[in-house]
């Protein structure tokens, strides 16, 4: 029997799966696992159901958290089903800093380590010390330290493996908190302030910036940045920047991260649509379900954007969203041929 997932993905694509289990406790999870063909779902804000999924969806609704301290740190342990933004705001309201730059990112705590969520100069990797996880295929319980998670830009070992249900995430937050305001729009705001902002001040400013440029997925369904920002070697970046000196770019270790939204914007694609699917009119990196788009229309739009960017800049954009077809995870190339 098919179960609807239409209300469980922020792109609001008409979607379904063979079996849907709402997981509300560790005890229940331990009874269910292993599951031969399973997909973990949190808030559905980074997922693209291209077809009916023929496996079991485990909807993570395990809640609860604990906070302890020593003289130097706050230690926060949060169950994976908790809402990420709510946790950020609860911490900020208690005066605990470290998470504030990541305010208003939709989704669950358990999904946050998967792509090492990041925004405004901070990544989950900066504050996460480890995760509790269960192997979907064996049911075995594991603890992974942050270094075992191998966090990287929108990536982790957990994402690559696709085999874990993250049940709990552990954070270590310094008591001698310093705001991280290096990001352009935050830096400009900081310069107008008389004193040091609190974590709550920073969170409120991040929310303000995000609301001004990102569509609210409740009113305009979307999955945030559809593509990752491409990371180029210094010589590749040099070549691009010689030709297009205005292209925003940021250091990424030894490499250079390029603003994908700028590349798309240069092609004049803001507002461009295929059927009900459109490039958002304010933020070119966000593809939206404007008017009852089908998965096929959004896929056609994503492929068009990717190909146009490739033709002009010789850069192949990689999707940030996770595509799910009948058998499970797949690539944009695979769904284009579905
Ligand atoms: C408007 C908007 C803005 C966004 N802004 C940002 C941003 O600034 N930075 C950023 O990094 N992301 C951003 N995102 C993307 C998204 O919010 C994050 O990736 C978020 O972590 C996804 O959480 P989720 O619970 O909705 O995950 P889902 O969409 O439910 O799942 C995403 C992936 O994680 C897996 N997963 C989910 N929960 C678990 C779990 N407990 N255990 C194991 N695997 C799991 C799923 O199987 C899937 O592969 C944005 C999205 C939207 C819609």
C-alpha cells in the first residue's frame, strides 16, 4: 500500500513510499531495525522525491535533550527528531552561543550532520563532537566522533554511507563565546553596533538576512540551495576569475569556493520557469515549486540550469538536494533519464 509523503517534503512534490513508520523512541527503533530497504526522513527540507519510493521511510520523531556544563563548556545532547531552528533559539535564549549563525535552517537535528549544515561562516563541524547512530542494514548501535564523521563542505561519511539512522547529536559550546561575524552582511551589521552582540542578537540578525533573500518554504515550496557552491583548485579559480572578475569567491581550505547563485544569475535565469517549476526571483540558487510543479518539471529545470552554467563557465554544478527514485538514492543524471 502506498503512503503519501506529500506533506513531508518542503518542495511539496506529490510523493509516496511503500511503507511509512513514524519512529518515536529508541526502543521502537531497536525493534524495527534492521530494515532491508530504508530511508530516514526528518523535515524533508533537503530531499527530492522523483518517483514512488519502493522501500520503508523511517520518519524520525524522537525528541528530547540534555544540557550539562563544566567551568569551560556547555555540553548539549539532542535527540535527532528535534527541530534544528528551535534548538538554536532555545540555546540563544539561554545565552549559550555557538549555534546562532545556523538559525532558521529548516529540518531536524538528526539530519544536520548528514550534509554538515552551514551558513554565515559556521558549519555544524565547528560545534559537533559526535553522534549516536544505528546501522539500518545491521541494526548495530554506534557512536561516531566528529573526526570519524569526516565532515566536509556539505558532506560527511554519514552522507556517503547512507546506512545510518542518527538518533542523537552531541555539541560542545564554549562558555567564552565569541561571535563569528566574518560573513559580509554580518560584518556590516557589527560595524553599526556599539557593543558586543549576544548570541540572540546574532540569531535575530541572521533570521532577518535570511528572510530578506530566501523564500519561506511554507509559502513557496523549495529545498533551499538546489546546487552546492562549486569548489575549484586555485588554478581553475584563477582561470575563471580572470575571465569573470566580479564572481564572488571564498577560501575553502587550499581551494576556492565559487558562488553558484552568481553563476546562475549571470545567465539571467532568475524567474525562469518550466511548467510550475521556477528559479526563484530573488535567489538564483533556489529552485521553487511555484505552481504545482511535477518532479519532471523540476528535474528539467535543474538539468537546464546545470547545462547552461556548464556551457558558459565550464563548471558542472552538483546538486545539494538528495534525489530519491523507486529504488532509493540516485543522481540528477539518473533521474533525468528516468
Ligand atoms: C529554505 C531552506 C533553506 C535552507 N538553508 C540551508 C542552509 O543555510 N545551510 C544548509 O546547510 N542547508 C540548508 N537547507 C537544507 C536543509 O535545511 C538541511 O540540509 C537540513 O539539515 C535537512 O534537514 P531535514 O530534517 O529536513 O532532512 P531531510 O530532508 O528529511 O533529509 C535530508 C537527508 O538527510 C537524511 N536524514 C534525515 N534525517 C536523518 C537522520 N536522523 N539520520 C540519518 N539520515 C537522516 C535523509 O535520509 C536525507 O538523505 C535549507 C533548506 C531550505 C528548504
